[in-house]
C-alpha cells in the first residue's frame, strides 16, 4: 500500500453505462421506449408500465447483464491518469446480485486492465477507508467522512447537497 | 448503518477450513499426504513435492473449490452471537481468483444465512473502515489502525507481534 490519496470509484452509472443497457433491453424485449429526459429525478424503472414493474431485477440477476455494458465516455483515460496520482479503487455494491460478480470482474479486466485485482472491491455497504469517493448514489456517502463527489445520473438530478460532476471530463478538471 | 463497533472477519482459514480441503485433494489426486504438524510456520504448499509446486493455484482457480469447504468449528454460533453485539462484516481477499466469487457467496448464504449481503466484502487490499479485524494473514493488518486479532493458522505459527486467538471459542472469550 502507498501513501497516495485513496479514491473509491463506483461502477454502475459511473464507469459503466447501465441505464443505456436497460434502455436497450426494454426496447428489444418489450418494445418499450425509456427516454432519458423523462428519467430526471427518477429511477428509470419508475417509467416502466406496471406489468413490467419488477422485471428489471430479473435482468440484473441474469448472468451476462453486466458483461457488455458500454464504458462511460472518457472514463478509461481519466481513470488511467488518476492511477498515476492517486491510489485508485473500484468499489461496486455488487453483492446483492451474485451473478454480476464474475461479469463485473471480467468487464473491468477488459476495459480497465490497469486496475490491479487488489484494487477491486465488491461489497454491500461501502465501508471503505478512502479519502475521496465518486458515486452516483448518495446512500453510499452515508457515514463517509471524506470528500464525496456525486456523479450525475438521471435519478440524482434533484440532489443539491453534494459536490457534483456531470462527466469524466469534470472529474479530470477537479482531480488532475 | 449502525453505531455498533464494526468487525471485519476473514473467510479462508478463519470461517472456512481451506487447508483441510487442500489436504483432501492432494490425498485424492496425488496420493500426497500433507501433515498439519509439518506445516507449522510454513505455507502448506511449501510441503508439496517440486513437481506439484504451483498446482495449488490451479485448484484455487477452479470453479467449485471454495463451495464445499468445512466450516471452522464453532464459527457459526460465535459469529451469530457477535452479530447481536457488533456490526459484523465478512471480508475476503477473493478478487485474485474470480471463479471463487460466486462459490464464496453461495457458501456464506448456506452456512451464514444471517449475514446480510450488505455485510459481505470481496476485495484485494482490505481497506475497510472497521474497528476490529480477525484475520490469519498479517499482510491484511498493514496500515490498519484498529484492533488486529490474528487467527491461528499453521503458516502464522511463529508470529508473535499480534493478539492471537487459536479458535472461535477464544474469539468468544475476548469479544462476547
């Protein structure tokens, strides 16, 4: 371990575009169009017709769902640069969906091969001993004493209590 | 999250008897008898004949290896009691062996169903924000400022720098 400042970076909606995958599978399987503009301030699944209400959990539980997510624009280059200056950890609350564990591990190995396995954490509660946390879920900031950076995602649109970044270029501006 | 004291409990050689499994597979597959008495102060694989030197990594990488490990004696009852008084996390450095992730998740669900998924952490470096850590590997205590409790395992036999427990009854004596 080094004495560099430690950063915990979330996966879904921060490194990986999970919502884009949901839009795609609902279009393909249910001919249901989920529009980003309608998601602002809401969970995407609140837009689903009632009959499909809980179907998103079935998708998430399925092996493979997390394996082919798109990388968020700019994430690879900025995270690579962060790794030069900081002690970077990828911290994902993956434990609720055990079939996601191997998918997420392989996805990181494919797109972020410079992140060593020692720097990957799959958990529930994010009780990590870091100084900076970049996350789209404010529940992960609960009890965290460090610098919390909220990564914009439609569901957190209305939240004003945290330092915010809208994209990876803004992460670079703040931290590099 | 609660204000209870947080404990991080390791899996291999603390909750799960990994060495027993190695003894079994080497007996079965290689007619090689690994004796606990000869392991004291050593990694078990140092006892392997040269031709089998690195074979233990192949076992560990195989899906299923961690799924049927025996539970360490007394672990279930003591961990259950700890959960009443403490905020208990199971923290396993599983990330080096991605095929172990689902096995370990299922093993915990079978034997420790009272541990919620939010309280499970699979990682590399154990950078967890807890007050007490129970582990058989002193490398996991590096940089940890809390109370480090070394759980006896043959390989750590000679280490004297840490508070030590030899079994789960002794954990109960100290913490309950």
